[in-house]
C-alpha cells in the first residue's frame, strides 16, 4: 500500500460557494475530496490506467449539461484502489471582495428603460499563500506523484495552486478505536468503520465530518516526525 502526502499552496485567491448567507458567499477553508480528484487529474488522466480510454470513455472538459457525474467518474478509482481524502487547512487567511452588477434589460428590449437597478454581493475567498494537506492512498504507485511538484487549478475561477507530494512511510496496519481530527467524507468511511462521534462541516455536494472517533482498521503513518492513524479501506460511495 502506498500513501502520499499532498501539500497544496494557493497562488491565487480561491473561491467556491460553500454557503450563501444573504448576499455573502463564503468559501470554507477545506477542499472536498470530489473536487481534489478532478483537480489532481485522477478522473480524466491516464496516470493510473494501463490502457488509453476511448474518446467516449474519457471525461471531457466541455459538459453539455450541468449535472454532476460523480458516481460515473469516481467509481473507476475504486476499481484501481485509489482514494483521496479531503484536504484540511494548514494555514490560511481570508479576503472579502465586493462585486456589483446592474440590470441590463436594455440590451434585450429595444426601448428606453425607466431605471437601472444596481445590485451587489460579497465573496469571502481564501487568500494566496494559504496551505492545505490531503492524502492519497493507492495500491500501486502513481506516476504523477513522482513529479514531486506541479500545478493544478481549483475553484470557480480556476485558481492556480502548487502541489508538493511525497511518499510517507507506512509504519503498520492495525484495528481498534482511534481518533482522526481532520476532514473525512462520511459516505466513504461509515460503511467500513463504526463512527462513534464527529463534528459536521456543511458543504456541498456531501457534507464532511471532522474530529472523528472511529472503530475499525487504520494505517499508522509518520508525517513530519508525528505519528497519525489514517482510516483504511475507504472508497467512494454515493448512497
């Protein structure tokens, strides 16, 4: 079993609407594992495949319909025994941007309008130089991880981020009650572990959990001189 640590450093402001509070659109400083699979190139890349897929099988950047296909895109990762955890924030700061727009009906109707109604909104974004950490668990080594350092795009604005990866030593595999303070996808862990307690992070498309106490199998790894227990046997589930 191979376990990789991925550290992600933002070089642009990161925005996605975790929650909408009136005119405020807030970005939670956590990266969902669904989004990371796309950003890291695991969905439409050939890094983990032995054969090149046909054009019909390969995921395209153009989507004719705005309907998520998470199950269709992520199920092949289960078949390849590849799993990406949600990313926790190591350090981050936020920026608040105000945007404005106006009523542009006069562009459609060829008649004089009586008034132009302005409106506005605010977006709370994650600032550049913020850092995140996630783990990739795989049965076979991934080629792109050997690049050590590369670039990805994240969020609504395709913000630029730098990824640094390294393989972690797997100390042992055990079973029992343990704690995991960082984000997890509950759908992926509740079928293989008994979840005793947790805190909920409300965010689409699936709310995450953290500060989790679990009972089940785990991998004990060493990260920067500290031992951690990472849940084992996780895979993508959708119901």
